[in-house]
C-alpha cells in the first residue's frame, strides 16, 4: 500500500528559494558522527567513538611488560524494536564490542634490556549496551522516551578581555581555554607588567615562562617582540620628541669600548640607552647604535595612510626582510616603503608587511617592565621557579621541571585544544600551526603576548564572550563521547592496576583485565540522571519537535542559573538568523534555554550557521552562502 503525501502549498509573498533543512538534523547527524555505523572493516574517520578509543589506547603498565591496543569496534543489532522497548520498559540499545590486542613484552639483551613483543592475544570484548537514537531523534530508556538537549558552551581557544581599574586605567588579559588540560591566563597589572597564572595558581612574570621554553637571555626575549633599527648619535638630542624616541630604548647589540683591551663592552644587549650612556658613546667616538624598535603590521592592499597618525606612506620603514611566496627577498629591512616599493611588493604577491612604528607613536613598555620584574635570568632558574609554583614542596630538578612543563602544554594525552580550539587560535592570532596539532606551541604563547602589546598600544580588539562566534554547540554525539571517555579512562586505570598485580605473563587473559561495567555504569548514569537528559515533552507533536531543537547553557561544564548574569541571558546581535530571540522560558532559566532557528544548522566545528541569500545589484539572488558568527 502506497501512502500519498499531500502537496505542499506556499502562501508566502516571497519565495524562500531553498528548502527548509530537516528539523531533526541536529540530533540525527550528531549521533551518526558518533557511531559511524557505515565504517566497514574498522575504517572510520577520527571522530566520535573512534577518536575516544584512539586517544586512550594503547594502555601500558608501569614496567612496560604489557600493552593493550585498540583494533576496531563493532555495533550489534537491537534486541527489541522501539515499540517493544516502550511496552516492556526496556532500553532501546545495541551491544558495543571492541576488538583489543594484548601485547606481552619480553626483555632482550643482557646490557641493553630492550623489550620486544613475545606474545599477542587478540579478542573481541563486550563493553556493554549503548542506547541508540530512534528515527524520531529520541532515546528509549527503561521504556520512557528521553531527549538529550544540545549544550551551548564557551568555545575552546583564546579570549582577550578588558577591564577598567578604579584609577581609570585599561587593563587587558588573555585566557587560553582548552578542551582538556590546564587553563592559562595572562594578565596586565597597573604597572604594565604581564603576569601568567596556570590553573589559577600563584602568578609569575610572563618572561619567566618564555625563558623556560628556551628563550634564556633578555636578548632572546626582546628579539621575539621587537625589530632592530640603527640610530645616529652624532648630533645632540634636541626637543622633547627626539629625546623620547632615542632615550629609554634598549640596545640590540653590544657596544664595544675602543679603549678596553680586554674586550669589555661599554654596554650590553638589553641595556637601556640613558642620557649618560648616550654621552659616553659619543665621547668614545661611536656614531651609531642598534636598538630594539616596536613594529606594526601594514596591509598594502588598503591605502597605506596610517589610521592613528597623519604620516605619509613613504615615512614607513620595513622592520624585516620581505620575501615573496617563492622565498626571494624583494624588500630589505630598514628600507623606506616608497610608492614604487609598495607596487613592487603587491606585484610579487605580498599583501602584508611589518613596518617600524612611525615617530610619534607610543611604544608599549610591557616587555621592558616585565623583564625588570622578572627575578629569573636563565632557563634553569625559570624552570625551577615554575616547577616550585606547580608542585610546592618538591625539590626542582631541571630535567624533571622541563618534562613537567612539556607534559602540561605539549603532551596530547594531558592537553587538548580540539580541532575547534586550534582553528580559533589560528584564526585569532594569525599563526600558521597545522590543523591537526591540538596542543599548544611556543609560537602560540609568543603571539598572545605580542597581541597584548598591540592592545596596550591601542591596536587590535578584545572579545565579546557572549558572541556566538565564541560559543559553540555540544550536540548529543559529543556529549555521549565525553561520557564514554570518562568511563574508558576509569577502565584504563583499573586495567593498569591489574597489569601491575599480574606476575605471570603466560596465564594473563583479556577477560582478567577488562571490566566493562565501569563504561556502562557511566553511560547509564548520564542517560538516567544528567541535567541534559530530559523526559521528552509530549504535550503535542510541536512541543516534541521544539524540545529536540532546544539549546541549553546549563549542564556539566556550563553555567548555573544562580551564577549567570544578565549579559549571558540577553539577546545578542549575533543570534540573528541563528537562535530564536523570543522562545525562552520565563523565570530563573530565561535566556539560558533557547531554540535553534528553522533554517539554522550546526557545522562540523559546532558553530551555528545561517543561510544568506546573496544580494547583487540590489536584487536578491538564489545563491546561498552559509555564514557562521
């Protein structure tokens, strides 16, 4: 028997030009990416459950005698249909089985004692029942239909914020928000010193962190944030502007003493050029010195007229050598950016260049002040100071401290920005780090400090944490994957304990090691009692549909209704076309629980996109572009 569908008539004055997306896509697509049931022969993309398994395995014991490795996972068939589960008060689920390999190692060689695989045991292990989504976007748990509400939370990445001190001074801060790992915050105090807080522990100067990363000397640190220029010191300093431009700068090279036979310099790299030193250099017959100078980025495609000063474009001087896409130098450092050179650079495919700050532009004292406050002078001292703050009471060993710092930010099992965090950091800081590198790099830290300097110089912008570009949707697939990760990590701890207890490699089996109850207990607890797992609103079909498309800022890792202020709850301009500004409950949850717009969709990074029909020559065309906030 074929069912006839009624023809859809539109009474709208304006044609939409595009069909409405499936309203349950937010649930069904997210769950599909979690399970990837179409992955044949274990070949699946690195998302969902596959990613969780690969992150936690291999599991090795302390002595390196055993290694438990993941091969693939398989999903069985549901025992009952949805209707039968509702009738019998059962859970609509499928058995989850994982194929694991236990590699038993043996020592080889009397002296080297290297380890090699002695025996490999492979077996399919049952990990429990996994509730699955019905075609209507619901879960049946113990006979009751439940909905997992999507969570709207702060996106991983870097956020720059501004606050006003009671004395009226603008104070800037930067925070790195990871998917998993330690929070790092950079703050600027009223004395223009940059401090770092790791996991809200005691603060220390940001230059100490850079020293710990291998930039041991003051000169190494200054080279990260400044260009070098040569200043003529033959004439007298006349006028306040000239004095301000020359005095107080930091030397970029040792200044030799012609009269000292031992080779002791008059001044060293990083020393401040004071009036006394300036006069001493002139008496010694030195005509020019190299100093560190601030620089800014300039877009050659726009008019090269600076926005904050009325200097002519020709007054700009290149801060560094400029190379074309093939690596050939087309503009040398110190060369004036004339109109001819600008055209030559654009022709060579160069659109942005770094130029020295023009005269009259104030240079930020942040790095200079931070170096003055920094009690450490070498990499070893910096590592010792940071290790003492992170682990008070332990005697710092330099190698141990270096390893602890590496594990904190650069180890994938300890620190994870996720694809989203890496994308946001690359986009915000304009750094070129590979998309699949989901840990922090030294370049990220340098770029953050550089941006704080730019903010203090009046360039750049701070972030609005309520903007939808800084908030993302954790849909059902990701929420279950996070719970699965918790369950598996508990199981991994038990497996490591059992491996260390077992002394007989010949008799060990996978059944002795793996206890599936830990995983299934976490999953059951999530579906049964999580704030985001709710009984489906079945008042009418429309209530049912809106419940599945609801977005909540509450839940684990989110806000609490007592703590949430007015700004978070308020309607934001970035919600236009993405979230409904009207449909939100009255009472304590107002603004924290919202609904997705009909035409909006959630992209693979979790950001809400809305369709925009391109307008050409004042007319709306049928061309559609999906725009994220």
